[in-house]
């Protein structure tokens, strides 16, 4: 067999050298690139449970994600007459990616609005990111569609306002989570949007030994409604005749502790109109033993030119220099969580950031 010509041997040698050099360069380039950070693992939690199925349905949409643990679980419901056994309430729990404090994590209970799921509320409010930074655990219960077709918490129901119904169910869930995860029982807070805000108020008023403060975003006035039609009436027009319903709460307990509250309201909200915030302010002044004529410390913020923040005012009502009631009115905001993810319904991008406002206010208060 004839040997290749010298020119052919040189060509082959150059080709092999070029391939070797190309591989070397590729390795060097690969080594110089920053390694992608692994995505935080989401612990498996009852993979076949309704909560886990809902989590997998929405987890791709949750951006940006916080690095802590995102747990999905459920709590069994007692069987009621005419209802099938085995009903379960789904909930999600966020735990920060750091060692828990000696007394346990403070806990924020987040109650979604109508036409929302718990995971949508987590995504829209971005509360997990705030909780990671500030050091809170966050609990997201989810109303059953079988209990209310639009997943509204039944804040308006008379039995619920008196401590039964959704109130008893949520109180049991919060107590379970606090025990299971070693929560700091001095620092448990409830907040929500719209119907969730109404439910947070009812939960706190029935269980002041459990809830240290509340955050009510676009919430209805307490003590009225009692039917779905009545609830709509309250949302649109308030309930002046029931504005002093808080007296019934105070009479039911001889020593009702202070219940600090943050009230956030969009001035362009046509679903839960601002008259509700005005009447809630009156109710929470009475609840905290503050005169209705109390003067507030006023802070005003102008809108940014970029549109990233609405103009808003904050009124602080204090006793012995401790702010017990903070009332924020936001110009240009409709029925939406302020400073949230606009890709999720009922959340608006321009601030102020309601989640950060909630966390900062809660940090001022504890039960004992």
C-alpha cells in the first residue's frame, strides 16, 4: 500500500492539531464560565394531596422564587351533616433559608381574596421574598371551592363573625402549624386582601390571644353583611349602621387586649370602596381604646416620575408613642395589592410595597 504523499501527511497532522486545540479552547471557556446556581429544592409533601397538585400547577409561574422551604400540606376537616367525609383544607407554608430564632419563627398568616388560590396570592404579593429578608414564616391557607364557589372567605357570615365556620377552621390550622413548626407564639399576625382582609379581621377579633396584629388590604368594615348580597352592599357602601359593631366585641371580653392594625386602601378601588377604610379606622380606634378625635401623625409621599410608586399618605395613631393604628391611602390604586406582581390578577406593580409595609408594621408588635 502506497504511503501518503508528504503534503497529505502534513494536512492530516494540521487537522489533528486543530481539533486538539479546539477541544482545549472549549474546555478553557467552559471552566471560565460562572457555574449556574442550583435551584432550591422544594421538599416533597404528600405528592398526591390536593395541596401538592395545586403547588405543581402554579410553581412554574412563581417568579422570582425565594430560597427557603416551600411546603404543601392539608388539614382534615370534621365531617358535617350532608357532607362527604375526607374533605381537606389545603395550605402552604414558607420557611426562611436560615436557622430559626431561639423562640421560633414569627408567623404571618396570608388570606387570599376571591377568585384567587393560595399560591397565586404568594406569587402576587411576593411575601416570601420579604419574609426571607425579614425572617418570617408565612402560612397560606386556601379556601375550598366546595365551601364558596369563588373561593371567598365567608367573613360576612354571622356564625363566622361569632367564631364558628371559617374562623374556627383557620384558628385550628394556625394552632397546628404553630405547634408543628415551633412558631414564636408571641408573634403571630394575620393579613389579607379583600375578602381575605375581612377574614383576617374576624380571626383576630375572635382570637386576640393568638393574633398579635393585623394587616387589612382593601378590607370591608367589620360586623355587617351576613349574606352574599349583604356582603356586596357593604363592599360598595360600607355599613354606617354597623360601624360601632366593635362594641359587641369589647363587651364579649372584659379585658380585650390591644389589636394593632395596618389598613391599606386604594383610592380608586370600586370593588371595596374607600368608605370601608374610613369606617374600619373608627372601629380600630375604638378597639384600641383611642379617642375618635385622636390626631394622627401624617406622612405624605409623592408619586415617582417613573411610575414605580403611587402618591400616598400614611396616618399613624399612637398611644404612649406606640403606633397602634396605621392607615395608608394610595392614590391611583384600584382593587389590587400594592407593589405586587402585575401578572397575577388583583396585584398592581406600582408601590408602595404592601408586603414590606406589612412586615415592617408587624415587627413593632408582639402579644406579650
